[in-house]
């Protein structure tokens, strides 16, 4: 057993803006240094990053790795690397482990099953068609400003059964979640949870009401509202970013007809995963991973982007949506949204093209464990 290589000069967590065709070199550098590497993390503590698929999959199903921030190192800098509240203070899918997590998953899972989501296909295509038609005024339109944020949020609010007039306020709150101004994130969480609560009060027969019924009367309203916040936030931010890259690839790919739409979506998600890292995990006890010793209380991330872009990756299921008990609950929905938008572009806007050279497209990230997003994507929908 040995220590992980310490890469003291690498920083994959910094805010960055780069050209779309210039991949972030830090993921390849970490992968080349070994299956587990140690970096100076944004939380002020070391972070162990897993860069190889096999140990990553083992960790994602290993109960010695907890998602509960109560196990974070005591000196963690929450402003530089925000963590959710502890599972004791605010139970959630993303912070609970073991049986309490499994019970909460059981309440959610049927509402997001492949069958249930397939049944929404026509509705999701309709929303994509309507929103794209709305932004098309014959002039170049920045789809990142006018469409990619609004579409996933509209789909979520619709599926949850919340009133559509919540979309603008929910969109503004999602943007505040990315702010580095102290207090903005907590404020945005409160806003989104409050919107979900007011939407539920105004009736509606969607996933929100069904989740409330499945959770039962013992679940405090505060917890229900937080679960709804989690769905809106996790589903909006990721799909917004993915849409930009997927549409850009669709409009610029020289061989779109040789790849099916689902294949193109999978390819782009591997190159530009909206979650380049998993969420934080912490060891509850000393653990050895791929021959490397990790102490108790170690902060651990899986490098989803590095693993997915490994030239040695043999294909098959990838880790874009995670794996194990915390596998993304919205994976089916996200794939439906992404394929629906490309299908509508193909059928309704067959001559759509970028209004700027592809080399001008830039992406940026606020840093931390957040993925990147195209800054702008001016498109002429009907040239
Ligand atoms: C392209 C879009 C998406 C990507 C790439 C993505 C990626 C991920 C990943 C990697 C995880 C696992 C994180 C970890 O294990 O630490 C996750 C979990 C989760 N995702 Fe997604 N996601 C996407 C869309 C969605 C959507 C549309 C929803 C909403 C319905 C959603 C809701 C969630 C939730 C609630 C979890 C936590 C599940 C749990 O911990 O049990 N995601 N997602």
C-alpha cells in the first residue's frame, strides 16, 4: 500500500473560460498520474480524486464512502467549496446513505421510471417545439440565453405539476445558485423550496403531489419542499449545460447522418459531462483504493470527465450519470429532453446553423466541482 501521487500544481477547480475546442487539460494530467491522485482541494483540505473506472465503480457502491457532509474535515471552507447541510439537519437524496437513502429513493423511483418518462415523450417534444418556435424571430438568437435554461425548467415544472408561472422566478433562483456572493445560494435554495411549496398549495396533479402522497404524512413539509428543490436544481443546471454542447455538436458535426441522435447525445455527454466530478464523498474509516491508502475523513471525488474521455475507454455504460445507489434519478428524463430537442431541430429547423464560426464558441465554469457551459450560442434557426 502507498500514498497517492500529490499533484500540488494542478487545479481542476478554478473558474475558467476557454474555447469549446480546447479541452481542460487537467483531467488527462490526473489520469496519467495514477488511478488515485491527491490534490489540494478547494475546501482547504486534500482531496483524493479517482481517475480509473474500476475503482470508481467500487467506491460508488462501497458503504465506507458517505455522502453526509457531517463527515467532512472540521476545517472545511464552506464558502470556497459549498456543501449541503448535514443529513441530520436536512435529509435529502444527495446526503443520506444506506437504508434511509434507499427508503427515500423508493418514494421517488417509480415517478421517474423509464416507462413513466417514456409516457411523457410527446409532451416533452411539444414543449421543445413550442419554446424553439417562440425564440425564432428570423434573426440570430442566443440559444443559451433564450432556450437552454428555460426548456429544462419548463419541463420540470410541468412534470412536477407546478404552475407554469413559476418558471421565471425558478430560473432566476437557479442562476443565483451559481453566484459566489455569500448568502446567495442559501437564499436561492429557500426561494426554490418556497416556490415548490406555493405551487403545491395551488393544486396540480404531477410528480410533486404524487411524491408528497408517497412520502406520507410523517414527512415534514420542509423536507418535501427540499426534495422538490433538489429535483429542480439538479435537473435544470445539468440539462441546461448539456443542451448547449449537444446542440453545438448537432449544428457543426460534419457527419450527423452516420450517428443516431441518442449516439450523438451519449458522445457529447462523455466529452462535456455536466457533472465533471461526482458530488463529494467522505471516508468513514481508513480505506485502501487501487493500492492507495486513504485516511478516515478523506474527501473523495470521482473524475467522471477524465474517465469518460480516456482514449482507452472501451465504451459501454459510462459514469456520466454516476453509478450505484446514488445513480442519477433523472437520467431517463435528461436523455429524453436532449434527444427531443435534436429531433425537433432536425424535423422543424433542418437548415438551422450557427450564426458565428464554431471556433468562436466559448465555454466557462464558475469552478469547484461545477461543469462548464457555453457562454453564448448564436443560431439562425431558419436561414
Ligand atoms: C444531462 C443531465 C444530467 C446529468 C449529467 C446528471 C448527473 C448526475 C450524477 C453524476 C449524479 C450522481 C452524483 C453522485 O453520485 O455523487 C446525479 C444524481 C442525481 N440527479 Fe442527475 N444528472 C442529470 C439530470 C438530472 C435531472 C433531469 C434530474 C431531475 C429529475 C436529476 C436529479 C438528480 C438527483 C435528485 C440526484 C441524486 C440521486 C441520489 O443521490 O440518490 N438529474 N445526477
